[in-house]
């Protein structure tokens, strides 16, 4: 990687993905559309913080928020094409962590 200058786009991508819970939310949505309550149940994060991160990811164009006009109104979250494009990145991080991060390091 000699001679590579720090790219502002790369820096922005890392900033988005390293924000606490963001990568785990994306990982969770890789399995398909989910309601807020499903994600809150699956992730050890407060509702307030989950809501904040989902809004940020929606603003970045990574997550799509869909309102289903039923009674009561249902809201589904899914990954946009931009979000789905992160699948290989997330999978590579998962592969790397399985190989290089020990159980003792996470306990």
C-alpha cells in the first residue's frame, strides 16, 4: 500500500462503519427487512440509540425505512442497494474475526 494517499471517501466510509452499533445493524439487516422491535430484540442496544443509528443510516442512503399503512402502522427497515453492497465487506470482517479474534479476547 506504499504511495497510497488517505482518501476522504475511505475516511468517510470508515467513520460510518465504525460508529458504535452501525456495523451490527447492517449485519442484522443483511438477513432481510426487519421491524424496529425485531432489531431491538436481536441487538443489545437501547431503543433510543437504535433509532438514532437507523436515522443516520437512512440519511447516508444505506437503510430504507418503509411505512406500511396498516392499523397500527408498521415500519420496516431494509438495506438499500448501497447497504447491500456492504455485504462482502461485512462477511470479510466476520471471516477475519473468526480467524484472528480469540474467545478470550471478547469475554
